[in-house]
């Protein structure tokens, strides 16, 4: 199952980067992530969005998460990382 409905890795990486950048922009706080980690954040968000959407019945099995689902998944990952980050 491809996270963005495509098996083309360049497409997945580019859309993952866009989703990761938007998620970082929309969440408060400063994050020191490079380009590769930002793209992986977006791809992980798409995988989380697809899984959660299938569990709640929003997506059919085999159907990839949409752009908004991927964005919400990436924001959720950033929220969990913020909770796990040691305090300053």
C-alpha cells in the first residue's frame, strides 16, 4: 500500500516533504528537522492517517489517506514527539 496512492518513490518523497513542511508550519514550537526528516514526517503522517482512517471507517482497506489525512497524521506525530521531548 502506497501512502499517497502512488508507488513512485519520487512522488511520495515530494508530497511527503510538502506535508511535513505544512505540518511543521502549523504546529507551534521550533523544530530542528532537516529536509529528509521533514519528508519522512510527511510520509509517516500519511501512513498514520491511512491506518487511523481505516480503523475509524473513514477510508476503505487499500485506500490511501488524502492530503488532509496525511497532514493530520503528521501533526499528530509532531504532537507525540513534543510530549516525549525532555523538558528544558
